C-alpha cells in the first residue's frame, strides 16, 4: 500500500479528518487529493470590470480548493442538532454536539480566539417568537467572520502540510475496491490505500453519484431550498442579532402549511453574488472587522422542496429557477417589498428613492415572474410574521434579492460509522448528504478519523 489513508477533498470534512488522523497516528501515511487550488491561489477572476461573469474556470476558486466551499464564507460554526445536517441520526445527539464543540476549540486555537460565541440558551426571544407563531431553533454559533475564517484555514494548512501529503489541482476520477483496500485514480496516475475517506462536498455531488453507481452503493434523492435574500436597515434587527447573531426562525404558513425559515443571517453585512457552475444566485457575508461593517442586515428566507416521482432531481429544479432569474435579470434580481406587494417590477429609480441602500448591484425586476406562487406566498406571509417581532421588516423599502438556492446532495447509504457497504470506504461531510454545514462536516471528519484509529488498533 502506498498510503494508509487517502482523503478525497480538502474542505472542512477532509481537513478535520486529516487533523485528527495526523494527531492521533503521526506514523500513518496520509494523502489528501483536492480538485482545487491551495488556499492562497484561490482567486475568482470575476472583478466586475474586465471579467464580469463566470468564465467557467477548470476549478472554481469559490467552491474548490483548500478550505472547500466555506473558505470565503461568513464562517458561522453552528453548534446544534436542530439544523445543519443529520449527523446525530448516525452517531447520537450527545456525540455530535461534543464533536462540534471539539472542532470549535481547534478553530479557536488556530486563530479564532477572541471571536464571539452566541447562544439561544435562556433568551426571552424564544417566547416572543412563539407568541407570534414563529419557532426559534436552538443553537450556539461561533462567528469567525470571512476574514478570521481565512486565517484559521491558513493556520490549519501550516499545521498539516508536513504531516500529510497534499495534492492540489488533482481531481480524483474513480475509486475501485481491491482485495485489501482501494485504488484511487487521478489523471494518468493511480494510488493504493487501505482506507479511503471521501469528502467532496456539494461541488463533488455529480462525481459522488458516479462513484456510488460504479460501486453499487445505494443513494436517496435529497431536497432543494428556494427563496430570496432580504436586506433591511440593521437597526430593525439589532435587538435580535446583537443577542443571537444568527437566529434560525421557522414559520408555518397559514395558506399552505409550508415551513419557511430564515437562513444565514449577516448583521451589518453585504449581499453577494454566488456563482455555481455559471448560475448566479445570491448569498450574504459579514465581517468581524468594524471598518467593513455596513448599515444593513441581510438574511435568506427559504422554502424546502422535495421531489420523488416521476421527477427526482430536486437540484435540477432549483437550477432551472435560478437560470430563469438569470435570463430575466442577467444575474440576480432585486425588488422592493412594496413593489412586489403592488404587483409591479422595481426600477432603478424606485430602488434609488427607497431608504435601504442595496449592498449588491443587482437588476431591479419582478421576482413574481421567477419564483413559483406557492413559494412566494409563503415568503410574503413570513415577512409579515417577522414584522410582528421586528417592526419594519415588512416596510415597502425592504429589499428582496432572488433567487437564493440551497442545494443538497443525495444521501449515500452509510452505517453508524459513516462507512459504506464496502468496508474501509467512508463518506463524510456534505458529499454524503448527511451534513449541510461547516460544523457538522468538520465533526463528521473527526468522527471517522477516530473510528479508523480505533479500528486500526482493534481490527
Ligand atoms: C458561500 C457559502 C457560504 C457558506 N457559509 C456557511 C456558514 O457560514 N456556515 C456553515 O455552517 N456553512 C456554510 N456554508 C456551507 C459550508 O461551506 C459547507 O457545508 C461545508 O464547506 C461542507 O464541507 P465539506 O468538507 O463537506 O465540503 P466542501 O467544503 O464542499 O469541500 C469539498 C472539497 O472537495 C473537493 N472535491 C470535489 N470533488 C473532488 C474530486 N473528485 N477529487 C478531489 N477533490 C474533490 C472540492 O474541490 C472541495 O474543495 C457555506 C457555503 C457557501 C458556498
């Protein structure tokens, strides 16, 4: 065997399995294959000037490379079993929380010390939500911020680079089962290992599907979340965000009994374009650095959609809606809530005259031409529900950007050790469909690394 363990993907799942393995068993030969670039070479060519839209780089600097999809994210590590994945269904609730706290400790040691941890424990806000037909989900959240998140990743790479062999710009093509392990093919080369940990995230979902097909590992289709990003003056939400930073609030609509939820809150943040394989959707960022804070707060309102028969591809549905908004708006569309309610498009003038200064240059338009009625009705109901706990959310000038899409991977059939039916082949992180967040993906990496070490000593 050339390697004891090969890890595929250097996102949080891959990084934390490498961290734990190299810490517990420095004698093991470990390789990490990553399709994207090293962290310092991850630069998206879109500069809004010479390069205005996606030029489909061989490896997308936003989604691929050391740090994975979350490298330039807001770095919110939510410690909870209430959202962010279903890791607890495999390893138990207490273990999942313990591992998320363990990951938090490492992030703090590697540059995150001094950042703030927020918690919903003991807040009066839960009662206020319930009185207004809203449910506040339980969580503690470490907010690293985009800037500190990057520093933590830099420090983790410095720690790991001499302990494991990293191969960047090396997408793995296939995995084959052998007598005593696995063959991992990449380009013209092939490497053999005893154990293989696959952590390819969202961007590796199609590849994951092909691996599962080739190795006859069963899979289940997953969901897609669709909605808008809301931008309001930060004072409207300050009482909530100052205490909780990120609150996940769920509303059950009266009309259709659908659940609409808040997602990814960015107090004093900015709205940004997100480019996934050439499809432009919307997202949000915020910064720890005071000088980069804005007067606005943004968050997403999302509705989950599942498909089963005859159409199964939930992600394709989400992509089609996003493509439609790109076709109409040339990218992301922005609309004032008042214009949406009056059934008219927003115009540059109406946006200009409003009292919320957009932090993203999007195309003024009409979101009702893009989002299905049922989803849009749910979002409008939720905006009025939020207005009861934070008056001002339903103001005419509130900005809605669309569309925001959250894609999920199909679920890979795994046992309680996150191991496939092929002993020694593990699938972790978002690529497994089990996790959808930084903390769950990282925790799954630590879990499998510990399981492997134990297995080694007591096969
Ligand atoms: C803009 C943005 C903001 C986000 N913000 C947050 C947040 O604040 N909080 C939160 O909890 N979550 C956030 N998320 C989600 C979070 O980033 C993911 O849940 C997390 O990164 C999943 O980690 P992972 O290791 O499973 O996968 P990823 O981070 O996606 O890493 C997978 C890696 O595998 C590599 N790969 C794929 N296929 C192959 C292959 N065939 N061979 C080799 N390498 C391969 C990819 O290049 C990638 O680097 C955000 C995501 C995005 C896109």
